C-alpha cells in the first residue's frame, strides 16, 4: 500500500477514487508515565514514554486506515493527514491519533 501526504503520486495516474477514510487510535497513558513526563517537563528534555505511545497510536491508526483501503480495493492512500489530541481529564490522560486520507487505485505500472 502506497501512502502519501500529497494529493497525487508523482509519475502515477489515479484511475479510481474510493473515498475518504478515517481511523483513530486512543491509548491511555498510565500514571507512572504521567508522573515521569511531568518531571521531565520540569527539568527539560524529551519525554520518551509519551513519544513511544504517540508512535504506537499513529502506527495503529495507520494500519487501520490501510485495512479499510484494502477492503475497498485501493492500492494507495493520498492526502494523508495526522492529528494528535489529548482527551480525558485536565492532564490529558488519554492520547488520540486520527489519521485520514483518500483511498485510490493507481494505474498499474
């Protein structure tokens, strides 16, 4: 499955548009990760625990998007957009990643 954030694939012709797809992944961040991320925020630096969770959620949502596209007979997804949100309590105890794009069929090479 070819994935692209652009509306077209250079050198490829889109022969069929299957429609817009969206997939979400919501993961809970446990209390220990929240605690250590808070400490990291105070002293500066990157929060590896949150980065890992965001990557995991993005991968899950992307896999779901590709599965939906395959069910429609598409061989590519164009115009991909990835959005990140925190939901839940004031501290944002849940991480949500939403991936959307247009499922298409590219002309065979």
